């Protein structure tokens, strides 16, 4: 289920995005990018509709999906 990011309290959204960009196994390439920069990049993707916050009812987890992941999930 897609959760409108605008309805998530600012602190909770920031924490969600920060957790997303700092997950183990996330590879951003050869150049290291500051966490704050990554957070702002993801926030901008949410604003542009290029990403969405998704709640998985089966696992009761929240994540951020890009457009391709949303299509693959049928959302």
C-alpha cells in the first residue's frame, strides 16, 4: 500500500529516509556521498513522484520504492 509521504510527520519521514539510505548493502558507486545529501535526493524523488513510501501489510514494514519497483510490485 502506498502511503502519501506528505501525511507522514516530518521527523518520521526524515528518519525513514535516513534509514533507507544507510541500509547495509546499499551501493552508491565509487564516489562517497554524504548521508544528508542522500536524504535530500530521496526527498526530492518523493516530491517529483519518482519514488513512493510503501507499507507492506504482510511484513508490517515500510520502505521507499522507485517507479520501477512500484511497477514490478503492481502498485
